[in-house]
C-alpha cells in the first residue's frame, strides 16, 4: 500500500493547472481531436473531470462519512457531461475545473482525519464494500488516467505522419 | 496526414513547462517510482528527453538537410542517459530540458522552410528512407509518449490502493 493523504493531494492539486498550461492556446486541430466515434476530445475530458468534482469524489466521501456502509452511494454517470448542452470554451472549462478542484481540496483537508477516516467503509453500488482510502486513491489515479488519455488522443493524430517510426511508438496502438 | 509545423511547435513548446509544473515539488515517493526492474522513473524520462534534444531530433534534421538520403544518420542510443553519472536534481534536469528545447525550437524555426523541406528524405539506420515531416511528427509523438509514461508510472503506484476500482482503471494494466 502506497497511499498517503499528503502525497495524494500533491497530485490532485497539480492536475488542473498542468492541463491548463498544456491545453490553453492549442490549435483546434489538437483540441478537437478524438480517437473516433464515441471517444472524447480534450474538452470532453475536462467536462468529465468537472462532473467528477461535482458528483463523484467529495460527494461520495461525504456520503461514506455520513452513512457508513449500510447504504449504497448513488451511482456516478460517467457520461453525464455528454448529455449537457455546453457552450463553454475549453478555457472556461479549465478555469471551472481549477476552481472546483481547489474548493474540494480545501473541503477534503477540513473534513478528513487520515488517522481516523481512511479505513472507514462505504458501499459501492457495483463493487460492494469499499474503503475511504480506496476512493481517494482512485481519485488520484482517475486524474492520471485522463491526463494520459488527453496526450494519447493527441499522439494518435500523427499515427500515419510518423511513418516507419510508428514501430517505436507504442502509444499509437493503445486505447 | 495531419502534420503541420506550426501546430507541432505548439506541443514541443509546451512539454517542458507542463512537466516542470507537474513534477516540481512532488514527494520522492512519486518521483522515484518506476514500473519495476529496467524501467524508468520520472527523472530518467527527463534525462532521456534531454538526450534526445542533444543527439536526436535537431542533429538528425541538420544531418538530413546536409547529407540528404545518401548517408544513414548515426543511430540514437535510447539508453544513453542511463550510462551517465548524473547528480542533477530533477529540478535541474527540468530546467536543462526547458532551456535546450527552447534553443532547439529557435533553431528549427530559423532552419526549416516548411514549403521546401518537409518532403526531403534522409536515411534512417534501421528504417531506410524517412522524410523530414516524419522526423518532426515523431519528435512530437515522442514528447506525448513520455508525458503519458510519467503519469502511467505514477498511477501504478496505487495499483493495489484503489481496491475494486482497478476494474475501471485501464491505465493500471498498461505498459
């Protein structure tokens, strides 16, 4: 087990600004690129991250602290952001993500006592019993997953452009 | 074909500062993590990126512009950075990467005439004939590959910590 609250927060803090730095000002060719039908471009990934801040991580933590493992927490719709009419620019989405993440980290730090809460259990609608430390670890890995997704989607734009070098570039074969 | 010199430079410009923002100040637990024997931690990835700036991308471009396809360009040792005694901190490595990348982008912009040079051919020691635009596309995808690698390595630190959520987190099964 490697989870540690302080280290987890180091990543959670960095994700929004890392993505903001990387994505702001990029050409539409990069920003609108996806991996084909039913896959997400960078903007859709940011919207999904915002959705997680609103309806997944902190709400579930609060639910566990309040309800324990007797009551399953409500399922999280991983596609919720796709059903909304969204006229934000990616710049606005990045700003919103940065703000709501900062609020959630403050809330987490105020609410969580790592000595007491990490082993507490909740009830996941699909998985059954889960622990607070698993939820928080997943929050971190979820960030990293979506950073990796954004750069992979961009890499794939050049799948044919790299010519024979594709042999060395495993990222072009992943999903 | 999607390659476009201006857009390619957008990524090349952002990589060092994106990594600097993401990695600076992280705990050693994150920075020293790798995927097991023979794999790289974040610092080793940065050293490899620096090595590429010194001995791969721009030197090969200059070689092609000078020699054409008659002479194979010298092979690039992808493990060169592992043979060197390196006492830099990751902060120093990130700064070196940022500086040398900026120099190389300036050199590229001064040297390359996209209307004339992109279709020029060189001779790769393993692949045979390659084009300038393929080399430059590979430079970009190589950046994206290593950003993805760094976040994947970090994600894997929490492979067991996420508990049953690992089912949803494909990144933990990749290499």
